[in-house]
C-alpha cells in the first residue's frame, strides 16, 4: 500500500516563532468518537472540574507513540522522538480535551516533560491568528499527574513542568506518592506548591519483580483502581495516560486479564520506523485463565485509522 491510498488534507502544523501548534478541525472531528465530552472554558483560576460526570472514575484515554516494532524508545531512560509534527499537534489537541495528563516517574526523570498543551486557542481560528488577531495558547491546560510511589523524583525550579506553570503556560503537577506527604522533602513541596501543585498520598502496593529467593526484588507501586479513584476525587473527570512503558504495560495487563474495565479509549500513533532490539516495548504480560491456558487476546472495536503526515493514528475502544 502506498501513501496514495490515503486522501490528503490540511494537517497539524508547527510554528517556530512561538511554539504553538495548529490542529485542523477536520482532523479533530475524526477523533471525536474516542474523546471525553468537551471541557468547559476555564475560569481565571483554570479550574478543571466538571461536576456533570456521574461516573466513579475519570474517562481514561491511553495514548502513546510507537515504532513499527512496538517500541516506545531506543532503550530505558533514552528520550526518543517518534511523532512527526502533525501527530505531535494531535497529541497537544488531545491534551486540550482532557482534564489531566499522567506519566510515571521514570518518564519524569528521563524526559523532564512539560506536560502542557501547546495547541492554539480556538479564538485563533487559523495558524495565522485570523479571528481575534492574536495567536494565543489554548486556555484548557491539563493537570500533570506523576506517579511516584517512592517520591524519588527530585523536582526543582529547573523542572520544565514547574517552569511552564510559573509562566502560566501550564498547571502545577499533582505528584502521587505512597509516602506520607509529611515525609516528602520540604524544598520539593515548596517548589510544587508554589505553582499550584501538590503531593497527594495514594495507598501503595508492594510488587515482587522477577527472581527467586534473595534474587527477588520488591518495589512500591499503585493499584490502578486507587489511582483513578484519587484522580476523580481531585475533581478531574478525564485523564490521558501517556507513559512510560511500565505504566502502559501495567494498565494493559489488567485489560488483558479481563479484571477491570479501566480504559475507555485507545489512541496510538504509529511511526514508520523500527527501533530494533533493546527498546522499551509495549508488551504486557500474557494473561492465563483459570484453566491454565492463555486468555483470549485483547482486541479493539470501533477502530478508525487516520494518516497524519508520515505517521498513522489508530483509534479504538477495548472490546469487552
């Protein structure tokens, strides 16, 4: 199949002058069936609460970019750019439609992400700013959430998410930890709380990694039900989960086992490249049924494909 099989249309663009991104309405419309309800315009305090959602958990979108061999990066801790400019614009459009954006502490440490939305405000009706005559950042900014059970992320004034929040170009992060908040170093708390963020305690669980006897290693983690309940209790009705590998695989493992219906939508950007062996893979452990046989594979329903530049975006819902 060649690229000629796909119709061409205006797609996302990047402005080198101010860093703001444009994502066309025609492309956004194709994503609509896979998105949470539109967010209301924020108040001057950028409130993200939507009291009209009666569900006990937020709307969960699992979204990430992968290579043709299902790799997220070349190696653990190595930042690897996969998305082209058009699919990058799509990602920032998705951020404008979610109340929160979640990553694991490994991503926070390795990538120092900004976790904000760089899409153009809808008042700027075109990339040139035709509309109100100005180019402005979208007012709907997602609340960054970092899963950090052991409170090992040394967040500081130099952290990008903090700098963007201080510039009013993003929101202060909520850092979920299994430690008592009083045990978190005071200087870190001061930095986070200084931009409207906070540390939030969530009950932790101990995970035993591979190995036997003295070779077995334990680590602190969270139960996803507790994480999502806490997000909802913080007044956030939707969350996009972006990574990294351990976060994505742990969530998919639950779906694979058929234990919990946690994910509402899946949006995956597939880049036309192979990263080779040694990369961080999207490959959850295979679930085994009560009879000891492999459980049926997880499939998506209501699938749609959208070409964006050289990438292809897959959207769907998990078949249950």
